[in-house]
């Protein structure tokens, strides 16, 4: 997938989010005598605003990667503390949708990664997870096969077959599935691949039924 294709798809998705925000605000202001603010619609506005912000971050990052203006700034991080911050940032949205958002990690687990890049990936995953989960969302960290593995999983219906096919090397595919352009996979795959340790390189994987029974996105960092 070329940057021009990414740009076009992102603009389309951002246009939809902005349209929802505008329409909701117009509903709020349509009747000045009935200016009651519906909490659910306020939460919807917040979520779409976050989606727009995440897309802008992705777009800027992808532009920098495409033009070789960015390189990962690898530092040591306590994984539990990092995941806890992400859960706190997204807790209000989760509670508004009555979703139980949790994190799990050994308190002594440390990893080496670019905090800003990985934060952007996981925030995007959590935002998507809140849209598709049933009632629970779990972000976790662990060590497997010499990699730090960060997972975001839900108890929803899981990834469709065509999404499971577009992973690993396929995360750079041009394919689309309905409204799903796989840009999240493309972005996460690029960020993961920027993390290298000797002969090992970061990668992503998708699966269903890991712990909560729904979709599970795994980010493997060397």
C-alpha cells in the first residue's frame, strides 16, 4: 500500500467521523429550548474526536516513515505502568459504553520500545475494541519466544476470516473489506517492523478466542 492510498483512505474515514460530529452538534443546537445533552451522544462525540486525533497521528507518522524522517526512539519501560496509563486514558469512554476495561502484566516486566509509537498503536486498538466488544476489553503484556508481546483482546464476535488473512506479511495489502481498509494493520505493522534487535524484527498477528473468546491483536516486539 502506497502513502497516496493510505492518505485517500484516511481522509475518507476522517470525513465520516467529522460528518458524525457535525450532525450530532447540529441536533444539539436545532432546538434551543431543548438543549439537554444526551450522555450517550456526548460519548459518541468524544470517541469520534479521538478517532480523528488518532488518524491525524497515524497520518503524520506514516508521512514521516514514508519520507524517512522518523526513527524509533527505543527506551526501557515498565510494561505494567505503561498499560495502566493507557487504561486510565480510555476508562471514561469504556465506562460510558459499560465496557469493563482491564490490563494485566507482571509488575516486574520491562520492555524496550518507542513509547510514543506504541502508545499510538494501542490507543487505536482500544478505540476499535470499544466499538466491537460485547462487555470486556483486556490489554496485556508478557514475554513469549524472546519477544515482548502486547495484546488487546475483547469478548466480541472476533475478526472475520478475511481480516485474519490480512496479517503478518499481508498487513501491507491494498485489499479492503467493506468499510475496513486495514489501515490500522498497516500502521501497526510498520511501527512493529521499526523495532529491531539483532536479527529479530517486530511483527503483528491476529487471532480469535485467546482469553476472552473474541478478537485478539498481538504486537510482538524483540
